[in-house]
């Protein structure tokens, strides 16, 4: 745990007792604060009471007695309208902050020579893979690495800071909206495409939230930005106009960028100095988007003092991230094999686009709770689809969009996997069955992890050999 100083003897309201909320309360208490907790759910309040916390109904509390509100990232700060706790905090004139801001304040309180280094990653897609990849590369090089934030362990539950440590933190737009002092040594924005617009009041608000990852960086810090989209290029331009140094990373050559090329026939990174890094041995990093993730990891490793050889060794041995282009099994077929790829984390069209672009021909399982625009943005890649197997609420709408593209409404995951496996085997040779839903999971599954595990279970039930055992 990372104790949070600065609130000694003072009352701090904590709303939302999920992973980040209860961890923040523990860290505040460890730093000498008096956290006062509340949650709309009874189970959260019961857990807090069982741990001995002061649980008080914040709807009727005297907010003039609080010095800050620590807000769950799941509660709206501004849109569609501020959460009622935010309104009460504003009326009382106290700051509204989150767990990432508490983490930043804890590090600020350390003497200069005792502070660890921090790598922070955000973006619409790719941030979890990039986070895990960077952590792996740094660990393989012998560094002390703690990974958490929006992935895995809540940031304040990570081990106590030591000068030799590197914290690799995934941060969401919701978390960044609640920061002012967060100043990573390396800040990464993988990409930007429309997402969570209802929570940020539109695209400009979403981009502004993402850009907060760079707001407090020191002049000697590193800013890495994916510039395949206009929004990323515009943000890089804006930071450079302020005199900040930006490393641009792209999947096509742009002057001044760190480009990624050769991602299909011969996966590799073509660096600014024209040196090529061959990624053909990195089996867990297929596709253009993963080459870009590798470029972020490579640039981060060099920014933290690693050699090119150390960075490359980590990239080649990275085992991959669960539910993100994860090879889960294979079945021998006539003249080849059928491989099953779990990309359950592909919860929007942009993520599914990257997955589909990684293969020339796939048997594609898609559907769930659709995002705005459905799969229309995937139309340029419809030629990659041997056949689609549609599940969940979006099945009928996706069928209309696919039109003449071979498809079937399978409805359930089990049926989709069974049908896709049979068709792929009948096609002969080496084939790929890809789950990349382009949808949220909430119509049939609690989250994308459960959906991915359902896919894995259905694949193994067919007699597939688990990829790890191959």
C-alpha cells in the first residue's frame, strides 16, 4: 500500500467503494486522514464497516467538515450532469480528486532523491496491452516494476515507493479528469477515437481529459503520442507549440514520427534512424496495432535508460495479454490447423478494426451491446471476413450492415464458436477464428473478461489444444 500524506487529522469524503474507492480509503487512513465513506450499494458499505471505517450517509452529511472528496471514476464529474456528491463538494468549496491524484500527491511528498519513476499510459484502444508490454520489457531488463491503475491492482494498493522502482500505470479518461498534479516521467497516449462521449460532453471534452496525462510533466519528461488520427496529431502539435518535446509514433511514415511499417508480411518497427527491428519472433504481437504498441514500449525502454538490445529481448518474449489478441487454442484440420484468437477486449469498432486488419481472412465472431456507429467503420475490412457469426443484441443490426458478406446470426457464444470452428476446418489449410466483438459485453456477460473466458471454454470444449501447451 502507498500511504497518502497531506490530510493528517482531516476528514475526507470517499464516495464509491469499488476497487479504487476502498483502496483510496485505506491509503488515506494509513497517511493519517479520517476518511468518511459512502456508497449507494449496501455491500460496499458493509465491507467498509467490517474494516472499521467511518461510514456516513453523505446525502445528509455536513460537507463543510470535509477537506476533499475522493470520487470513484465510475461517478460522473461533469456529464451528463455532475454526480450529487460533486455538487455538494462544489457548494462546500472543496476539491474533487481521484486515486491517481492521491498517488501523485504521495510521490510529491517524498524527498527528490527518493521518488520512483512513473510511466503512464492512456488511449482509447491499446492501453492495456501497451501497459503490460512495457512492464514486461522493463522487468525482463532487471528493473523493479509495479504495474496497476486501470489494469489489475488499484494504484494505491501497489507496493510502497522505493527509489529504484518504476510504476507502470494505466489511466482512463475518467481517472485523468480527477487529476491536477499527476506528472509521469513517461506519458503515453496510444490513440484517440470516439468513446465515452456521454461522460465528457463530446469529443473535445474526451480529448481534453486524455490530454491531462501531459499537463504537469516536467521539461525533462517524455511525451509519446500516437498520431494515426487527427486528434493525436493535433495534440502533438499543441504540445510542441508550447515548447514541449514529443515523440510521435505512427503506423505509416509521417515526417518527424517514429513510424511502424511492414506489419503484415514482415512485422517490424522502422525507427527514425532507419534501423529495423524484426518482430517476426514476437508471436504475441500480431498486426499493425501491436507493432505500434511495441514502438511505445521500445521508446519507453530507451527513455528509461535501457539499451536497444534489452528492449528488443523483452518484446520478443512477451507472452501477451489475456483477452487482447490472445491465442487460446488450436485444432488440427485438413492440411493445416484452425487457431482461435480471443480479442474480447475489442469493445468498439476501432479495436475490432485493428484485429481484423491483422489477418487476411478470418472467421469472425462479433456482437454484443453495440456502440454508436455499430460496425460501419469496419466496412473497408469486410473483404477480410470469410464468414461472420453474430451474437447478442447487435446481431440483427450487424447482419444488415454486413449485407452480402457471408454471415449467420448465432445468438450465443457457444453456438458461434461451434459453427465457426466447423466452417474454418472445412475450408482447409491454416485458418483463424477471431472473437473481436466490436461491442460492449453487458447484454450477455458482466464484462469483457467473462466474455473472453466463455470463448476460451467453448474453444477447449471442442477439443482444442490450449495454446500454452503447444
